[in-house]
């Protein structure tokens, strides 16, 4: 009787997570807790970092069977096995793996974005393009390091686009094994935009340039706003078909907003839908950061290089945007404040707020926000185009 | 550094710049067309005879405002209309009995602490 009791208890202990906990699991759980702390206490992109880090925490508890990384490591992936043997996170992860969630998030972003400042001043698209130097500069850096394949380097470089959904979309297509660290780096740096950008912006501009007051933007008519998503979709998708999922959904969302005839659809896309998708996306992206990945030789070093390269990507993007802004300032005879260039790295609307803040430090009467929104939303289009280019060239 | 890496970087940047430049051109073209089309419409409206007195007054006001706006930088017809409407509202809702002769931006008289506080408030709401 006593022996049975002891056996039962010891079996229970053997089957519990505690018995199967390895130091690697503990490391991953600690990392997850650090990110939870950053999200909850420091409020770094909490809407994404909370689901991501909790997904990481839950997936790294042994025997929980929420996520089975081994199902996703086979090539080609056996989707039948995923459906039959997969856990909760495996099934939700299908939306990431098949490239469904990031475009749906773009649909919501499209509804939330006002392209008016961009239509009023189309030249700001050039600033959005210049900031994409961050992506390609980092690609060069990652290839120079030598321990990344072409596809991995392209996925790391896209962190410089400062666009979470784009980074996740491209990484699942090119280098899904790095999805966890890349998504974490992308979202962490997006939250750190107000810390990373100002020193670079101040170093590259003179006080006089920062004080430049820009002309008020012209009002944009409704017809122009409605035509914009249609024209952008037609042109961009015809030139770079691989960017279609992101651009088409972004522009569909914007058409919902500007047409004004589908209020219910746009309300759903910008509230309920984007929130639901964000929960699924965050949770499962976090869950891909599993302990057995850490045990692979060299993965820790790779993760560290990704974090470092991500920072470089952001910095190059910001610097390229500001420098191009200086060029435009010079060409227009001092009508463009170079500070709006840094907003070209997308990270909407944080980067535009940073331009506004730095501009106001130099001249308290200056309101750069709307001027910076132009390059800011152009950056979203720019990074989606860059992702499409990388996918078609490297993929 | 392999040649392929460099070519990917070069082609990538060229494609991104050319796609976005193409977008700039197309936005400019269709904006110009729309603005011209609208101007033509509003011109033909102005030329047609008005039966309603109120409409005639509106047209007269816009033309006079247009001449002012070219003279003074930074003032557009909408801004003048808003300022005139604000004066009318504070004078009791009637447009009789006053004439807006000039609108001048006065220097910065708000205490700096008020400006700082206001900016901080705006930034928290962004």
C-alpha cells in the first residue's frame, strides 16, 4: 500500500515538467521573463511583446506539448502531421508559416494610416526609399560576417525596415529557423526608436537645419485619397509581384478607410481583426524561440549577431534618411527640415514623433509631425517593396 | 564579399528608388489632373449667373480673399474664413458691423513655461 503510494507519487514527479526541465529551458524562461519585464514595466511595445514573451515562456515548459518544433523542421513540411499531432500553438502557427497573419495586420494598418501627408508632398517617398539603405547595408554586413546564409542575411537585414509584420513575413519565407530572435529584435528596436534615433539625428544635422520651419501642407481632396491605394497597388504589384500580399492588403485597408462607404469593414479591420491576429501572431512567434534551438551549436552566437546587426540596420536607416533629408534641404534651398528623413524607417508613428520632438527641442514653435508622417508612411511602402525585392532575388 | 551580394544590394536599392519615384510621378500626375479638373469646375460655377444672393456674396468674398492671400504669406482663404467666423461668433453671430481689414501674426507672447506645458500635453496625446 505504502509502496504503491510512493510509486504513484514518484511517477507523477517523473511525468511532471520539473523532472524534464533542462538548464536550456531555464535560460529561455529567464529570457522570456526579461522581455515580459520590458513589456509590462518599461512598456516597450507591450501589445506585441506581452504575447511574444508569454508564448516563449509557455512553449518552453517541458511536456506542455503546445508547440512541436520538430514538425516544422522537416523539409518539405508535413502539414498532415501538423494537423494531427500539433498542439495549440502549432495550429495557430500555420497562419504565420503560410504568410497569412502579417498581411492581415497590414490590412488593419492600412485602415489606420492617413496617406494624406504623403499625397500632399509626394517627394517624401524618396525619404522613405533612402531609409531602406538600412536594410541593404545590413545585408552587406551580415554577408560579410560569413556565418549566415544568403536567406538568413536577408531576413536579418529586414529588421532595418522597422516594420514588424514585414520582418515576420519575410523571415518565415526565407529563414524560419531565425524567426524568434528576428521578431524579438525587430519589435524591441521599434520600441527603442526614441532612444536610438535622436543621437544620430543630432550628430548629422546642424542646429540651424533642425530649426527649419516647413511650409504648411496643402489640403488633399477625397478623390486623391481614394485613388492613392488603387494607383499604388496597380504600380507596385505589377513591378514587384512578390510584394503583393503586403502591399495589396495595406492598400485595401486604406481604400476601406478613404472610400467611406464600408464603415463596418474598416472598423473591424482596424480593431477586432488586427487585435485577434496580433494575439495569434505574437504568441506563436514567441513560441518558435524554443530551448532545443538554443542547444544547436552556434545558435546563441547567431542570436547575438542578429541583435547587433538589427541595431546597425536601424542606425544606418536613420542616418541614410537624415542624410537624404539634408540633400533635399540643399536642393530645395532650405525648405526641407532634414529631421523628417529619419521618419523614413517606418515604425509608424513613433519615428515621426521622434522627428517632431527633436525638431521642437531646436525650435519650440516648430511642428514637424505632419511633415514627418509623409516619409513615415512612405517607409511602410518602401520596406514592403524592399521585402518583395529580397524575396524575389534571394528566395 | 562576393559579386552576387553587391549586385543584390545595388539592384535592391535601385528597384526601391525607382518604384517609389514612379509612385511620386504618378501621384503628381493624377493630383494635377484632379486639381485642374476641380478648378475648371469651380470657375465655370463662378461664371454662371447666380440667382441666389447668398451665393453671390460668397463668390465676391472668395475673390477678394484670394487677392489678399497672394499679398500676405501664410494666409489662405480657409484661415481667413475661420478667423472672420470666430470674430462673428464672439460679436453675437452676425457678420454685420465689422470688417476684417488685416490679419497679422503677432509675436510670441505666451510665457515659455506655458508653451512647454502645452507641447508636453500635445506630445502625450500623439
